[in-house]
C-alpha cells in the first residue's frame, strides 16, 4: 500500500491533491451542515466556481444532499469520510512524522490528525475524536481520570462514546478555577464525561488567583480535601496546552506576574504551570489542584492541542514527558519539527 502511494505521488500528484481537496470539502460540510455554498467557499478560502464544480461531483456520487436549507452529508458520505481518514493520514506521511516527534520529544506516543487548526476550525473536532478514541481504549475499572477545562478538552468529552462496562471509575477536575464560560469549565466537563462512561465524579468549586491565605483556608474544607486526595492519585490526565501570554491574560493574572512570566521567557501553559522553551517550569498559578509529582506519576497524560501557532507551546509543555500521549494536528507537528531542526 505504501509503495503504491509513493508511486501515485510521483506520477500523478494532482490526483492526491484533488482527493485531499474533496475530503476537506466533504468533512467541512459534515461538521457545519446544513451549510450554503458561499459560506463553504469562505470557510475553505477557495473560489465559488471551484466549490460549485466539486459540489456537483459530490452530489452526483450521492455523497451529499442539497436542499433549501443548504448542503448535508448522506450516510454514504459519512462512510467515505471515515474510510478516507486513515488514507489521508498515510498519503501525507503522518505516520512517519508521529515516529519522528515521539523520538525527538521523548514521549510515549504521538497521534496526528490531518490539517491545521489555525486554518480550519473543524480540525478541533478531529482532535477531540482522536483523543476520545484513545481514552476509550485505555480506561479501566477504578481509574481516576482528571480533566482540565477549555474548548479542546470539551471536544474530547463531546466525542466520547457511551461506555457502560466500567466499574468504580471516578472523574475529577485537575485544578480549581471557575471561568466565564460555564460549558468550558472543568467541573462541567467532568460531569459530562462521567455520564458518558458510567463513572462517579467529584467537583471542585474554587476561584483562580486566590491569595495564599485564602487557598490554605479552602484546602481545609472536607469536600476539597476529598477531591485533592483523588487528584493526587490520578491515573489518566486529559489536558490542553495554551500559549503562555494568552493564558495568563485569560486567567486574569496581575500585570506584574505577566511581566515576570514574559521575563522568564515562558511560552506554554498547562494545568496552571508555565514553561520555557526547554520545558522548565518558570511560574505556577496560585490555585488548588494537581501537582507536578502527581503529573509525573500518572499512568497516562493525554495532551490535546493543535494549530501551527501553538507549536512552541506544545514543544515546551511536552518535551521529556515519558508518560505523555500527544494528540495534535499536522500544522503543529510539522512546525515543531521545523523548530527542532533549526535549533
């Protein structure tokens, strides 16, 4: 199969480009259905004439339906999307890139989905699907699963299939913190994931950026202590990775702390820790939750993050985490390799 793909790339490279284009169009329609032609053209940043031609072809193959509300993907179209996923992965050489990144970052495993989240928002759903599939295959009875909040981790939870066979599993938030958007808060995601996998769950309602005295007082509460005990015994930790400056601002950290983070050249943030390019922790948010020791001792870290602009952040947060599984996209993966090769 691999030899055939290489031959096709040499002799008819335009065929593979056309295949990828039609796959992207079909996938975008699927995630945004019903969608109109003009919106589709804008989303994909290609001309309406090209979109019209491709839509006519997809319709002729019974892969999409077109009606007054817009275009939708047929059952046959959904099957094609699913079957093409692994083929596109192979065509783009992503298996080889996964192996290179795994070795260079010194981590347990790398899973790459095609595309670049910076250019195509539907890639976030693909990241969520890949992470949910991985979690489904490794979660066991009595596991303690910790989650951070955020839109990427929400995609993991949303794409998690129902599991009714787990016994005595528990889902907990990885850290305290109540953000503005309720549906992206760790507590909300914890409850939703627990419902899907038939697990118990514990919540932790603690604000970000409390004073040291306030944190100590909160940690004495019985309900908080119970959650912290579980967090420190976590088996699986699912988290996103953010750009340091962006996350510091989003969390409402005081300006003098942001200046300190910048001075220390932090480029990444994950579970309240800020990392420089060498993977050193240069700052941590004053919050209640998972500690570095528990992160190191977890059976699996599942890091989910994509987009070329996050490459430095992903590299900094992931390097030498030998229990980590990185689930990222092609845009970030290729840029990480580019950064490493130009060091």
